[in-house]
C-alpha cells in the first residue's frame, strides 16, 4: 500500500475493506501531518484532534461490524470543514479576528450530513474574512499557499481546504462557492473542484444567503472522490424551501462517473466577462489543449460569444456588497474587521432596499437570458482563471480596498457568472505551466446536471492520467 496520505478518499475506504489499515491509524497519520505541515500551507485554523480520535474509534467499530446500515462508501475517511460552516461546539471564526472566539451551538446541514455519513472531521480550514476575497490571508491564521510554490496563494475563499487536500493533510474537503470560491483554489492547487447547482446543497438551518449565489461543494484529488462526497452532501433538509431535483433513489453521483456521457455538444469562450483583462497565454494554451482532448473523445466543441452582458458586473457587485454587509458583527468588534470587509460593508449599507430588489431582479433576468442562450449545449468550456496562481499578497491592497476588489475581478473574470445562473461548474486540473504551476480549466453544465459534468470530467481524467496518477499530479509535501 502507498503512504496513507498518497491515497485518494476511495482508496482509503478500499484499504479499510481489505484490512490494510483502519480509521484510527489513518486519523493519527493525518493529524501528525497537520501538526507538521499545516502552518506552512496555511491549511487549518482549528484542529479537533480529540473529537477526531473519538469518531475514528466509532468508525472502526462500524466497519468491523460489517453493518451496511452504519456505513457508507466514505465511512472512516478523514475530511475537514471550512471555517465558514457552523460546527457545534467547535470554534468557528468565519476568517475574522472579530469572531475569533465564536463557538456555535449547532452544526449546519452540510456538516451534519458529512458527519452522518461517517466521515471524520479533523478541524476547520482556513478562509478569508467572511469568505469574501479570492485569496486566503486572514488575521486568524497564516496565509493559505499552494503547495506547488509557497510564494503563491492557494486562492480563496476555500483556500485552506484546497491547500489541505493538495498537501496531503486530508484526502478531500468541504468548500463553498459564492463567486468561484471552490473552483479558484482547486485550480491553483491542482485539484478537482465542484460547485453544485443552486438548491442541490441545503442551506439549513440559517438560510443566510438570500441571493442564491453561494453553495457548498467538494474539493478532491479525483472526480470520483468529489462525486462520492457530493452524494453525502446533496439533498434537502426537511425545512428547505427550495431544492434541485434529486437523482433516482437507486442512483448515485459516484456511479455516474462510470457512465459514458455520449457525444456532447460543448460551447466554449475565453473572453473575460466581469473585467477587461488579458488572459495569460499559458492559461489559453490549457484551454485549447482541453478543447482538443474533448474533440478527441468524440465531443463537438464550438466557439460562441460570452452569453452575458456588461450589466452583470454592476449587478453582481451590488449584491456581493449587500451580502457582505449582512453578516452580524457586534458594534464593539467592527474595528477589527479587515479594510476590504469594512469597504464592502459600507458600500452594501448604502444600498437601498429598492436598489437591492432591482439588482436581484436584473440578476435573474441576466441568468435567464444566459441559460436560454446556452440551452442547446450540454456543457460550456472556459478558463477557470485569467492568470497563473497569484503571489501571496499580490491581489490584496489594504490601503486601497477598491483597487483590491478590481484586482480580484481581473484575476477571476470567469467564475462568478455560473453563480449568477446557478448552473453547476467544475474546475478540471489538466495542465501545468512552464514554472510547474497548476492550471485549471472550467466546465459548466446545464442546471441540475451535475451527473453529466461528473461523467464528462471522469472521462477527461482517464484521458489525461499518467502512470495511474490522475491529472498527472506530482507529489507535494513529504
């Protein structure tokens, strides 16, 4: 058997079934790696070692009993929760010094679903303040860095989650995505990241996102690992007012990875949407390379104009600023907020109710027009990012938050449009720069069609693997 941290999540589960290891040994192995490497990569804010050891013993007992009612395909597999997600009895900072001692009394539905499936949370992963920036450089933890170049950011806002998976501190992790926050870190850390369709993942019990932009989703080494975690995370809570149509009870996203997607019609464009910016030539090369791979697999790839008007920029910015202003921060702690957060909150607070209502209406109209224009296609291909992984501190500008925000837009001009439409989207890691940096390319799917994206992504993964390593992904941390 390979080193434990070199195994995928499903390989760890297979090792349990073969009697080659057990959850207690695996959890101890990953906790030791977190202790040694986490601060280097800025991966974890809080480690829940005692709780993880207890759950490892419970998982080992469930596996030993061979009881199908007590186990799932990921029982006993370690994972981690993003520090934006409520976890009962565990410090949850939301990436903010203003909330550094907050301990929720309840877990949200995402955490509850993952724990109910027998996965073992090892702690809370690093995120920027309130998950707003596309870099992860909070005051409560070291900056999250891609293991492929420690001078470069792991992205955001699920930067700690991606750094942890890429560095072999957990085999897969939960992230969330309101404007690219799963796909951006997946791209710069050489991973597969999935933003599910709107309504696929429950927002219970807070239902804090009134815009529909944000959703939780998996970050993983492989498509199958991500699909297995989506099976765990997906589905409405009993109280959910909105949900996406489920797969049939006998079907799973993991099983769909083994389906032939058939010959698909795939649109593509590489014109930035939310910023006027140049796309790095190596990013465009990766985009063209994946286009050729898709055509070689029997799919039709067609160039189209971006189905979004310039109006989407101001609409998205208005909604994003109002969302930032809604997070409840005690008055006496607001001075501890980061400059970008204060700037966004001030901007959001100045937005009237009528302006917000108009922005939400326009967002729905823009989304409807784009979804209609894309209806003839099974998937849409774009770059994930416009640039190679950014340097730590390269986008952040505490002295000029407006410039900071513009730099983020220029870095991520493709991701947020799929949050506007609510369509599922993945970042696929099939290319490497001449400097050895990961380059992700993005595929969006029809609303509710994660199963098609996963089947297509699994097909791409198989076509681009080298010596059995998915995505030709080199090892990172020792």
